[in-house]
C-alpha cells in the first residue's frame, strides 16, 4: 500500500510481490483441499493486509485490529474519499479535453497500481510489436487478504463464520459460499 487515494507504482516494490498457490503456504492440507485454485500474494515473502484498515494504519495511525475495526476503517475512508472527491471536482475545468486522442501502437511493458476500496490492485501488461497484449497479469487485493481472512475465521462460531470473508472483502459475497456437510455416522 502506497498512497491513501491513488496508486503509485514507484512507491511499491513490484519485484517484492510474489504470487504463490494456496498450498505453498500450507504444507499440511488434506488432498481434497489441494484442489483449490486460490492464489496468495506475498510482499517480501510476508503476509500483508490490503484495504481500508491497512491504509488508515499507515496514514492515520489507526490501530483497531478487530473485524469491527475493519468495518469502521471502511466507514472512515468513505468520509475521507468524499472530501477528496469534492477537492478534485473543484479543480475540474469544464470544457477541457479529458483524454488524449493520440494513440501510439508499439511494444512495451507497463504496470498499473491502484488503491481500490478492497486494497492494492496491480495490473501488469506486455505488448508485442503491434501494440497487442501478449501478457497480462492481475494481482487483486483478495490475494493479499486470503491468509488474514483464514486467521480471522479460526475460532469463529461455524453458524456465523461466513461473515468473516465478507467483512474483509465486499466482493466475496458473490463468489464465496460456505457449504455445511453432514457426516453420516455408521454404527457398528
């Protein structure tokens, strides 16, 4: 995480981000769990949190580390972002062009870093000689937060544990569901 309101690829060491398979950080997984496709992003080989609490911790000395603290950080950020949006809108010159009409097609590499509501979002792209995409990689905030979600869920009552990933990542409700399995007890 590198700036409260926008990404800055020069303030984050992209070369220190390593994406690994989930089982690479969990050696004791049962074979069925090894079938997952989750990827984890580590920074300098460490688990790090991305998102509102991490930003407030860095820029405002916010230190509430509970699940409620994560929600509170999100609410504090909304107020900060609304103030920043007003500042930016006051600087907009109506009638000025908002984009460049000149497009150059050539080979190259680029990295885009954005501080999204869920956390640091990174796009890496390579273009071939015709300016067409030859390689594209996205590192999403969830990839940083998966190990933290797992830690927060440990010891949580099973009937409410599905709330943990949803608090960390507002996009997860559409993609994550808890399945309860009933085991059949065989009596001898």
